[in-house]
C-alpha cells in the first residue's frame, strides 16, 4: 500500500538523477582577473552594489573577497572547497537499493540507506 507521502519509483529516480547531476557539475570559481577588477573598483570608491551589478556578482560575494584579502592579503579562490560532498559513495549500489525499495518515500529511503 502506497501512502500519501510516497512517490512513484520513476519520480524518485528522476530526483536522484537531478541530484547526481548537480553533484557532478559544479560551477567554476570566478576568475582571478574578475576578482581583481571588482576589488579595484571598490577601492577606487565605487559603491559595492554598483560593482556587483557591473560584474554580475552578489554583494555578499564581493564582501567575502574583500574579507579574504584583508585576512590573507589575496583574494584567490579556495580550490578545495567547491560544493558539497555527496553522502552517496557508491552510486550504482544506491540505484539498486532504490529499485529494491520501490514505492518508498525519499525520507524512508534516507533513513533505510
């Protein structure tokens, strides 16, 4: 019997596909050149909001770059911290697990796996 909160296996598989696609493709960090131009603009006296709009970056991102420069002397991207790490280590094993538990809700799958 499938309850209200249970989703079809096809829907679960689609969600897993979307999740795995997101985990595999992470956006590249902003270029050092872009960071340099944005920070130089702020140092010239341009307002942060205008610099963000010009370079299509958020104000928070700009603030983080400025903070990093103040703390470390540079605003280079941190290479080791891109994205979240997946809790699923063996994707094929997990797909088999999902197929064996058709009709289970994502919450139940998470608890059972």
